[in-house]
């Protein structure tokens, strides 16, 4: 099946319209008519080659929401017409210990990314900036009725990437959580941590988005450009979630952790983030990382968001404005996730 898409032809080149081939619907596959596709900063890192060479042309997009158009004969979990979502992965081995534990994202044989990855049949995956996608039913999520579908799309990456560490490190009542960077991931971290009952602080480069941050659920808001912030908040947080796409001075942020506190890095800058052991030792602190979340946990996150009435703040754009949206994300001028209306690709 030949479908319309937007692809990056080479590293650093603007995205342009193209067509791509989608595989036949196999026994366990779901054909999804894509309605919405979020723009994640990871799409930009990937197409710009920040993380290494890519199999161009690359159709990005791993925050996909649409409706089921067809299912294979062995699919029992989704029906034609259901509203569904696909996140950052479309396959994994399913048999290793990590897959069996629900951590498909850490599959020992390598999870298959939604785009720019080699699928288990040897083909290169292409993502959600497209009209249709065929995905194994085991990697297709159910989008609850209560969530606006366009605002649900970013939950498939930004939502789960922040939900997972907030859960694992017990964000909740009595816990002080700081979120570094108020972009796509950051704004979801604020909403989710607030819904979990934590006391939430935003650490942003400036106070430009303070009003928004407080409206989204933050209790406090500080500018990291003000050196006084690091003195005022020293030793105060149980958990810091760093969502920044560029390298920051991690040691300065480790100093903001209380004893036994943890700084979880979800931001994925191309450069190393040097850590001074003294910043960890002087407070029994931890520096951790976390990558998206497993499939069952992603469904749990979607249900949690529906229950708490939360989703992303989105700016919907037609596909032909994707390059402009990339520029705005790179300039930290996103409020707070761009979502492509896939009907503009038809
Ligand atoms: P985004 O919307 O661009 O948000 C990043 C935010 O970081 C910006 O809005 C800005 O917030 C802050 N920031 C940007 N440049 C900065 C700099 N030079 N210094 C300090 N702060 C800066 O990006 P995103 O989509 O949320 O993604 C964030 C990062 O997470 C990316 O690296 C992405 O690849 C990664 N990611 C990781 C996973 C995972 O599984 N671990 C999943 C998805 C994405 P302020 O304006 O508030 O300062
Ligand atoms: Zn993403």
C-alpha cells in the first residue's frame, strides 16, 4: 500500500512530501488511519543526525493517534473503528527477560523503533508523519474516549517518558519534584506529577512561561538563568526530572537534591553529561536515566490521564508547516507540543 508522508531526505535537509510503502496487513497486524502525529524533539535529533547516521529518507513521528481501518485474522485486542495510538516502538523480541517483565523498550535484542529502525522482517520502519501505518497489535494502545485525540497523541511519547520515572521514583503526596525544561516532555511531567499529588517546581531558563507553568499544575517556578535559584533551592528536591534537549550542568542540579534524592535524565542531548562524583557522594544522591516505558505501562498512563482529565497542550498544524515547527521547537518556542493534522497529508 502506497501512502503519503513527509520525510527528511538527508541530515539537516527540510522535510518534504513523499510517498512510502506500507506492508500488507499480516495475521497479527493492525492498519491504522492516522489522524494526529505529535512532533517530538527526538524527531529533530534523529533527522538532523544528532544521534548518528540514519537510513534516509526518514519519515519521523512516534506520537501517533488514529482509528483502526483493518485488522489481521489473529487480532483480538482491537477492532475496526477503535481509536488507537502508537508510540516509540513497534516491535521487540517478546521472549527475553526484559520483554517478559513489560520492559519491551529495553529488549535484549533491541526494540524496534517506530521510524528509522530495522524491523524484524528486515525492512526500515517509517513513522507517523503519514496517512497510514501497519503495526503489530501488541504495540497498539487503546486511546480512552475521554481524551481529545489530538491532545492524546503526545502522550504516546512525552506522556509515557515522564509518567514512567515519576511512578518509579514515587512522585506523590509529600514528595518535592522538580521538572527541568518546560517543553513537550516538561509540560507533561508537570501535569502528571501534579495529578500524582507531588509538590511540583519548574526550573526553566527564564520566567517567560511562568504563568503557563503554574496553570499546568506547578506550585513554584524558577529561572535557571538566575544564579540565586541554585542557592535558594539547594538540597530541596526528592526527585528532579531533566527533560532538556541540550547539555546542562548536571552537577549544579544534583546540588538541588535532598539526601537520597534522584535526578532522572530523560533529555537525550548528543553530548556526554559529565557528573562530578562529589555531587553524588555529598548527599547519597543518584543520577539515573529512563527511556519511554513498556507497553502495559503506556496503557496505564493513558488510563491515568483519562481518569485525571489531562492531556497535552497542543498547537495543531498542517503538514506543510512541519519545518517551521521544528525551528520553533529548537528555539524553545513550543507551547507545548506541535501536532500534525494528518488529514492535510491526504
Ligand atoms: P522540547 O519540547 O524542545 O523541550 C525541551 C525544553 O528544554 C525546552 O522547551 C526548554 O525549556 C529546555 N531547553 C532547551 N534548550 C535548552 C538549553 N540549551 N539549556 C537549558 N534548557 C534548554 O523537547 P522534548 O520533545 O520535550 O524533548 C526533550 C528531550 O527529551 C530531547 O532530547 C528528546 O530527544 C528527549 N526524549 C527522550 C525520551 C526518552 O525516552 N528518554 C523520550 C522522548 C524525548 P525552557 O524554555 O523551559 O527552559
Ligand atoms: Zn519522542
